[in-house]
C-alpha cells in the first residue's frame, strides 16, 4: 500500500476534439507512480475532467506532462464553451487522500505552480487552501470575466497572477492551482430550454446568494439537448448532502412548471455520498455500510 496518496482532478478546456483529449490523458497514463482513475468530456461545456491518484512526485510530474501537451494543443483565443475558464488547463487541484495533510498539498501546489511558470510559461493563480490572498480562495473570483476578461485585466496591470505574468500566455491563458478536500461535481438537467430558470435555481441553492453551505452553482444551456442545467460543485457532501440539494432544486423547478429530467455526476464520487442518498430516498432505518455485500467481501 502506498503510504502517501494524492488525488488530482485537472480540468482542460477541450471537450470536443477527442484526439486532443486522448493525447493529454496519455501523458497521465505514462507517468510512473500514477494511476488514471477516470476522465470524461462534455462538448457543451467544451471541457474534460481527468482524475488520477499517486504519490506526490508522480502526481506533480503527471500534472506538468499533461499541462505541456494541453498548452501545445489548445488555443484559448478560439475556445468557446458553456463552462467558465481561464486557460487551456483551467484548474489543477491537489487533494489529500492518505498520509498527507491539506496544508502539505497546498505547499505542493505552490511548488507545482512555480514549475508550470518556469517550464511552460503558464501564469498561475493559487486558490483554495493554497490561496495567497483571501479573495482568491474562491475559484469563481479568479474566473470572473473568464479568459477574455482576465486577459483584458492583466493587460491593464490588474488582477495579476501569483506566479509569472504580468500578461497571460498568448494561447494557453493561465491556470488556477490549488489544494482542497474532495468535492462532487453534480449537475441537474431540467426539462426546459429557458436558461433564466436554471439561473434562478442556481441562485437559490448556492452559498454566495444565501443558499446551502459549500455549494457553487450556475445555469448552463446544453445546446445539443436544447435543455438547461444547474451545474454544481458540492464542496462538502457531509454538511450538504446530494439529496438535499436535489430535492430543493426539484421544488424550485416546480415553481416554474419545469421537471427535473436527469442528473449527472462528473468524475468520481465518494461511496458514502451515494449511500447517504440511497438511505434517504429508500427511507432505510438503521442502515450500516457493513450491509453492503461488496464492503463485506473486501474484508475476506
């Protein structure tokens, strides 16, 4: 068993050209000491999420390798997508899983940020536990105005990167590097094409507008489905479980005469979060994870 295990979930600004996505993911596959767990792409968001784990040196090398390929292949001046983004590699979070603390992941994020600038010329903004200023702890603050707005701001000498710059990379923009606890990327699809409905529901459930703790949310239009979506990050499923957010969205949508037609989990999700949801919806009394067959088999 590896004594130190770090998870990384980088997001790249490409979800349509699968040959580019595969080329970036291959850089992770080839790193010693790293295990690729999952990757998924969304053409409407024009974004891919990659999940891998490993020891800290291996994870850091995988981040550099996949960023190098993404910088070479993705031109932000041509990029269009529904999800907010600031660069070819939009975000790189380091997440403690075993044998390492959140603060140690923050220190590793600072070191990785320096290497991304030195080796790739990619300006870096630190967020989450690695943030160097209070306002940049919130990733949405860094992404305000997206790539285009950030490009204009840095050209005026404003909102300068924590490492590198002062201007953004001419084609790859910038990257947000941080440290955080595991989160769940959870999307709820609605039976309407009216984005104003998704925007209103997102405001109702997200933290900064007085909704649930540890919830970030926005409305997104899915062109290929002609539907809208409430796209969310649930940053602490213990304090704010999936089922509570989903049921609130269902009730808010009903006010507009709109049904929930489906949900999505992007990337990986902790087992406990799904067990909680099943227990709540099934109204199971006195349930224990030890009642799961797979959990008992693992102990053989």
